[in-house]
C-alpha cells in the first residue's frame, strides 16, 4: 500500500487483502481475460475504486511473485 499523493520518503506498506479486493481483482480478470495482471486501487470512504490495470506489473517487494508467474506460465505451455 502506498500513500497518495505519492511521497518518495514514505515506503510502501504490506497489508491484509480484504475479500472485497480479491473479488474486485477476480472481476477484472474475468472482464479482461487476463491471467497475470496488477490492479491499482484507491481506497476511500465510498469503497475501492480501480484506477489502473497493469497488463504485466512489477512485483517488487513480493518475494513469491516471480516463481508464481513462472509456474503459471509453465503450466500453460503446450509441449
């Protein structure tokens, strides 16, 4: 999670992902047909709002992400 407006002196923070955000991300995947993507969301008083969908996002700070992406791609290779 990153504060907005972005302040380079304030690092991103880990947070627990709510079921609402999981459902929102799944809906983005269904709507776009994407299997690997990132979703930028603003959290506000009126609930989460999608502001960007990244077709292939950076996964900096998420140690398991790169091996999960490789595993996902290898599962879908036609040999």
